[in-house]
C-alpha cells in the first residue's frame, strides 16, 4: 500500500523517449500531477512509508513527508519539468519550475523558513507536520538542474555537433516574442523568438542572417563565423 509511485521513473522515462509516441509518457506525467504534485512542489513518492522496511533502508527511516520519504526534493522537480517539454506542455513545465524557484516563492518565506534567495535541498511534503518548510538551504544540485531545465528544455537552446538547436517549449504567459543571446563555439547568437499564435511548442521556420530554413531546429554552423542574427518562428 505504501510507495506505489515514485517521481524519478516518471520523469526520466519520458526524457529517454519511452512512451512519447504511444501515450504512456503523457499518462505517466498526468499521474505525477494527480498523485505527487502539491502547491509547494512534487513529492518523491506516495503514499509515504509509515514503518521501517529493511529491504528499502534509509528511504523508510524518515518520518512521512521528510527527506526521501515523500519529501519535496528540489533537485528532481526539474526532471519532471524537462519531461513536460518533451511532450510539448510548456505551461505545465513552467508551473513546476515556479513552485520551487526562489524568485516566485518569496511571499511564503514565513512558511519556507530558509533564505528567500537560494534553493534548498528539500521541502517538507504534504504528509509532514510542517508542510512547506524547507531544509538544508544551499546543500543541493537544484540550481544546476534548473539551469539545464530553463536553458535547454524551456528555452530549448541545445548545443549539438552540427550547430546550435533552438526548439522552445514555453508557457503562454511569455507572450508573442522574446530575445536571448547565446555564445556557442566562436560565435555569438542573437536570437529572437516570435510566437504570434502563442503555441507552447513547435518551430515553423528559422531565419539566419536573412536565409530561411524549414524542417529543422538547428542553426547551421559556419566555422570561424563570430556573429549570427537568428529569428525563430514558432507555430
């Protein structure tokens, strides 16, 4: 009855491409929202363990809602946000990002009880006595994972062997356009993303220094070139 669903396989299976084309990926992420999500972030598992399991060890040694026993571990919430972009759900990806991002949760500092400008290792889950109270600030890999999530999955800027790929998966609240700059190899890429229909994902065309490309998200790399002016049109 305990430990029926865990966060890790739901996110990483989708990142590996499992079930993306056949529907299981969406089902897995819908289950995360239904069974693991809370107003302060996604818990590690449900239901929590209420007694020690010798075959499981440490995970069942903590009180329900704390640490590995159904706490909200901040560094693996980005895994699910990344996974949501794989199936094209930018609104949901950004919703997950905001729940643990310090910039968005300063107004609950009296509940969080840690520095309002830094990530914490974990937040007490919904089964804990002090739901929403953070623990072990600074001691986490969340910032690194969040940078990957925001830069490579939500903004969709990924270095590849053949060139810089730009394939955003964004929330509708980002509006119809935004700009970003990325250094890649010897070049500086000045990128404007246009999203006239406010879609969450999809690249209709890219324009590089006036030349249009369709059917790809990769900006062709030119050895020695130091500046690229790029327009990404979503649709």
